[in-house]
């Protein structure tokens, strides 16, 4: 097998099982040198964590926009009626939860 075929197969294994250990076992069973195995594994980890950070930033941005929208609606509507409850508490809590989810993705939890 060529090196590109092996690295593509390693990526397919990771997408299927979501474990770096399974990829490492495959690469070791393919009979590759340890430095080649580590370079393929590090490239796979780098792309995985870059995707996680990008996804986390999207969630953080969405949560922040939702919180800012909630603040703007609350300030423009005033402090009377049930709309304040929905915007002030509902949208803000939802935005904060989405932002915390994004922080978890961004930090790798």
C-alpha cells in the first residue's frame, strides 16, 4: 500500500470509531516505521482539533449574538409584560448554554 492510501484508511478508521488508539493500532499493524506512524497520527489529531476549535467558535459566536439580542430586545421593549420574561430569561439562558457548549468544544472537553 502507498502512504497516501494508508493515511486515507487511517482517517476512515478514525471517522468510523472516533478513537485515536484504533488508528494507532492500524498503523502499527501496517508495518510502518514509528516516525511515520507518529506523523500520520499527529496530522490526524491536528485536523481533528482544528475542526473542534472551528465548531466551538461557531457556538460561542451564536451564544454571544443570542445574549446580545436578548439584551437589545429587553431594553427596547421595556420592563413590563411577559415578553421581558421570555427575552430576558429564556434567550439569555439559551445563549449562555450555547456559549458554554462552544467553550467546551473550543477547549477540547
